[in-house]
């Protein structure tokens, strides 16, 4: 079942010894809550629990095991940490709950764009361009986060259809601004790519237009520099769905955007395109997920000493994409588990050469069984009297 296991016994033993004293104080909670404070799991979704529209049976069983259906009778808290997006956290929770038969709350969901909420304090009242997703859904999500002045590429095409003449006029329910806004008089303060582009060509045109226009106002003359900051939510080059081979992800759009910027400025002294990235494998995603897990721990045992909790809690990350799930988890100090149901397709017995996981298993049910048994041993060593 387990194809590869990287030994980190020395590191783990040191950490365990360091946590023993802390947990004796920390565990002023019922014994039933012990695993819920000391262990947590973050699942990727696509390629792990589902494949596109197909729900993986192993995913159903895995979440059932974490809800206490294991031989130890222990519940383990979890979050879903995905580079997907384009829907609200509540909508994603409802969708995955119904597909996997386990109740999941919005507070357990980290989408690629969830931590973009941290940008609200800077841009919440300023005009931002939100890119990606279908209709105007990402604009609505941005508004729910607290961005109050949001426009989309569809709004710009509706303003000047000649801006991108290769599409029909957007339907009114695809717009996020009333028709009539003169965008040349409304500069953008930032560009936020929330989700995969549903029209690569249009979004390459619109975003490069804004970023190289005077004052970042569409329709104004081009200048040889970037005129607004760019934030993008997910650099996955490919992702896994029900199609038998990996598909282009948002990272493919980034490649095109960089190449287009370079081509447009070839032979000039214009600086490279600058941008900030969200999504796995970037640390911002893992800090955000740890914040959600802290709140879950708080609800379990009234836990408030999150600094101590974080030092002693072990978080497992289960994913199918070494370059995103495993790289990010390893960098965050989490224990990574790679499954074979998605992007990773190495032969049996292999691990990813660039971003090796702590364990490689066939599917998510194997991952959860491995986690439960690993934790049973670790926690028995740490606090024999508490288990
Ligand atoms: Mg995946």
C-alpha cells in the first residue's frame, strides 16, 4: 500500500520531546479532544477527493475515517486546501459536503483566492479589476470579501466592444458594473486574478492593457512600465480532472501573460512584469489554513494558546501535485502525503524527485489510514497516560 516513506524519525523525536511538557499543560481538556488538538489534516480536493465531476469513493471513506470511524474511535479535524476557486467558500463547502456525504463548513475551506481577503485593507475602497471565473461570479466573491469597487474584463468589453472584437457582447448578467462607466476616467488601483480565465485571449488583452496604460486606466496611452500591482491566485500549470491527461491551469495563463509582456516590450528598457502570488505552494496559503485550524481547536477545547498549539500540532497535507501540494507542505513544516490519483503518475515505489513527500500512497483512503496509525504511535509515545 505504501510505496515510499521518507524517514524523518530524528526530527520527529526531537519535536516530540519538546512538546511533551507543553502538552501536559495544554491538555486541560477532555481526553476525547486530544487528537483534535494535536493532529490535523489538510486535503487537496481535485485529484485527491474528486476528479472533476467524478467523486472518488476513497474520498468518502477517508473523511468518514477522520470523523471517528477508525479503530481508535478518534476524530481528527481537517480543512480542504485547494488551488481551485471561482466560487465562494460556502458554495464549495456545500458542493463537497453533498458529494462526499460529510458535513463540511465554509470555515474549513481554503480556496486559492481566500487569502486575498488580506488585500481588502489596502484596496477595499479602491477600483480593482477582478479576472477569471464565469459570468460575474468572482466579482461577487470579491465584494463579499470587502472589495467595494470591482470591475471585470466583461465590463471593459461592454464599454468598448472594439477592445476585444473576438467575442459577442457580454450578457447583462455577466457584468458587474452598470453599462455607461467610462473606464478611461476610472483608473485601477490593482489587478486581481481570482481564478482561471474563461477567455485567455480577452484576458491577456485586458490585463496587459490596464497594466501598461497611463495611470492604469483603460484606453489611455501606453507607457513603458507597469502602472498597477498584479496579484494572481494560483500558479498551477496543470490540474487533474476527469480527462485522462492533465489540463492547463491558471499558471498557463501566467506563462502567456509574462511572455506577452516580454514580447510587447522587447528591445526597450521596460522592467519585467512584477506580480504577487497566492495559492499553493506559497506560505500565505498555509498560514491561512493554520488560522482556520486554530479556530477549530478553539471550538473543540476552548484552546486559546495558539502559539503553543502550533508548536506541538502535527499537520498532514494530502495532495496529488508535487509542485504545489507537496512543495508547499514541506516548506510549511507539515507532513506531506502524495497520492497517485491525480497529477503524480510516477511508477509504483517511486516518489517525486524534486519535491519528495514523507509518504506516497495509492489513494486518499490509504493516506488517512497511514496518518491515523502514525498518529496513534506518536501520541502513545508522547503521552502514554492520555491515550
Ligand atoms: Mg490536486
